[in-house]
C-alpha cells in the first residue's frame, strides 16, 4: 500500500510540473505576441503619417531605417 501511494504521489507531482510548464510556455508565447503586435502597430502608425499634401513623412521613415541599421550592426 505504501508503494502504491508513493507511485500515485509521484505521478501527481509529474502532472503538476507538466501543467506548470505548459502554462509558463503559454504565458511566454502570449507576451511575445503582445510585443510583436505593439511593434507592428507602432510601425504602421509611423509609416502611415502623411503631410498636408498627402506625401509620406520622410523624417519618421528615415528614423525607422536608422533603427533597423543600428540593430543589424549591433547583432
């Protein structure tokens, strides 16, 4: 009986650890998705800005290109 109880507790602990791992992975995935969406929204807003005449605002575009180049150089 003691051996069966230990086996049951071991399996229960394994299930709990597996569930915690799944929840942790899910939380990380949601966080990464949230960051990605925020970055996309920020990019869209800066690229969609227009002047009075309907031309794209080049200042923001140049800043984005500079950021991209700096990231590529640093990594």
